[in-house]
C-alpha cells in the first residue's frame, strides 16, 4: 500500500493524521501543500483534483485520494487496526469520537485560515491588523476547549478517554498548539494539559510535531 499525505506542516487536521500514521507504523510520503504561498497552493487545480474543497489533508492511497481527517483516521483504523486508536467498548468509543468531533467540527473550523480571512474582511481590518481575527479565534477556541475539558473530566483517565490514546487525543494536541498561537489562556484547562503532557512522551506524537516536518518553516 503506497501512502502519500498531502498537507501543511502546521495544519492541525494534517497533524492528526500524521500521529495516526506514526502510531500504526505506516510509511508514507509527505507532499507539502503550502496554504499561504501564491495565494494558497490548496486552491491550485492539481490539488482541487484531489480535493474539490481545496483543503488539507488528503491521503492518497495507491492513487486514490481520501479527504477529511476523521474519514482518513477511520480508513487507517480499518486497514491497520493495531494499535487501536479507538476504544473497543462501544460507549468509550462514542465518547472518544465525540471529543474528536467537538474539536474537528465545533472548534477548529472556526479558527481556520478561510474563516479568519472572512472575519478580517467583514471587520474591514486594514492590512496587517490581526486584532479582529485574534479576538474571534480566542473566543471560539476558549469555548471549544472548555467543553472538551468538561468531557475529559467525565470520561478521561491518563488520556482523553481512558488510559490509551484515541482520536480524541490526536485532535486535542494540535488544537492546544493552535490555542497557544492565538494567545488563549490555558490555565483553566488542567485536565487537558495533563493529557497533553502524557502525549508528549509518546514517539508517534513526537514524530508528528510540526517543527519535525520536512516543509516546516520555523520562523513562521
């Protein structure tokens, strides 16, 4: 099985998939898609041919593209079930997916590049003024992570759900990184920070970090 991951080094959705690929020991090719260069390489015809939504990540499997990070995670779970990244217990599995979705659908999209650009336009922000987008992102990241904190307090153990990493943790770690980029106060999220510190010791999470990617721009 030939795998090629089309994504951006700092994309949180791409990051989730990288963690899963490393956790499952799957070799893959990195195909950088720069979200800022030349108006956004994700908008180019070549990338739209893979994903008409002009988004990352795209996992190309033997020439067949799969889009949307949770769909990719589901595929990886099916073709490489060990180690499992979803609990076997149906209730715990539902909780893990719910936490991942709270981030994937209820938090991250509200602070992605296209939304922030729209916020700037609606606010009439002059070039270089990021105050409107920052306030917007802070609000929705803070509210989204507060919800996740409550969910993890109810269902967590060493990790977001129980004592093994799951999709919930794969979604959480990149979102905490984004929260820091936008200056969100994380002090009210002690359970999430505990989980993050445990994830930081695991090789798959370390290998997937943005600064370790071949297209990383460390001064960005």
